[in-house]
């Protein structure tokens, strides 16, 4: 990650020992370890998000166009065929258990 070799790590450890002293060095090493672990988790999360975004974009690019798009394009049907007529959306009505209200059903006929 930081391209630090064994000799370089040893030099950094000796400088840290001299600067921090033997009492504070273990706490500093723990804090550095936690920070590096958190950076790795953030990096892995970011990489996985990018991979999933690229994979999704790739799937969308390779997917065939929706069927409605093909029906609306005159070139898709060929020169001898007309495009399919547009469909009307179905009208949805609420279902009723009793088409006549309770007051109308019990009223005497006129």
C-alpha cells in the first residue's frame, strides 16, 4: 500500500521509539494499526461500489432494448411492415362486493 520495505520499516520503528519512548510506543502503534485498518475498509468499500456500478452499467449496455421500443421504431418492423399500434392502458376499477349500496337494497321499489 505504501511501498515500505523491511529496512525502511525498521528505520521508522527506531525513529518512533526514540521520539515517543517505550511507554507511549505501544499505544501509538495500536492507533496507527486502527487507522490503517479503517483506511483499508474504506478503500475496499469504495472499490466494491465502483465495481458494482461498472457491472450494472455493463449489464444495461449489453441488455436488449425493451420490446415497446422495438414496436415504436418503424425500422425495427422492416420496410414492408407498419409499426404496431400503441396500446391503451387498461382501466382499473375497484371491485365491490355489493354493486348496490345497503340503503338502496332495503328500500321498497317505487
